[in-house]
C-alpha cells in the first residue's frame, strides 16, 4: 500500500529531481536534489520567474530545469548584456555573478557554418508564440536554453521546482 501511494504521489503530486548541470548556478547547484510540484499549473498559470521542470523540445524523453523569462506574447531581446522583456530591461538578481559582477545575458551564437541565427537567439526581438514559454538558466554564460532550441510548449511543462531537499546544508525553499 505504501509503495503504491508513493508511486501515485510521484506520478501526480510531487516528484524529486537531481540537478545534473551548472546551468542554474547560483540558485541550484550541481547534484542538488529538488522537489517539483506537478499540480500547481492545474490551478494557476506559469509566471515569469518560475523555475520549472519540462521536457526538452529536442528530445521529449529528456527533462530540463530552467527559469521562465518569457510568457506567451512577450517580446524578448538580449542587448548590452541585459534581457529586455517588452522593451523593459529586467532586474534579474538571480543571474550568476562572476567576481561580484552579474554575468551578461547574450544572444545565442550563430549556427555553425552559417551567418544565420535562429529567430529565438535573441540577437533581434523575438515574440514568444502563444502556448509556449521562453526558458533560460540563471548561469547565462553556461546554459543550454531557449536561446539555442527555442520556446517550450505548455504541454511539455511538468511542474514547478519549489524545495531543495539535498544536500542537507542547502535544505529549504527555492
């Protein structure tokens, strides 16, 4: 009975995940273990700033964790090392700092072998399509995110990360 209840809770309510990469440093560290609320988005909309787990658009069997920076209909651009949303420079205190200085938010690099950029690279203004979200890691200089592979469809959102449960010295809400 207990095993069945645990499986139901993981499948529908709260599921644990391990952080495999430094893309969310300093907010989340490599090997942190977090709890993800799988129900929350049945009761409220995804909000800018939420840290969510989702299926990677390039391979839906792989899950990623990133921060929502763009909502459907938002216009985004990376300019002068800052992210602009609907023409307003964002104050993103959570973005990783190097030697006390906030790392810049830059557009994705051009595609290898071409002079072209994907429309979502943020080299020029990009409007987030309806039914999708634009995701970025807090470690902007070391994050494979929507600047590279585009927006995440709403149907691929798994849930919101809300609590670090391991290691114990990092125990607490995100």
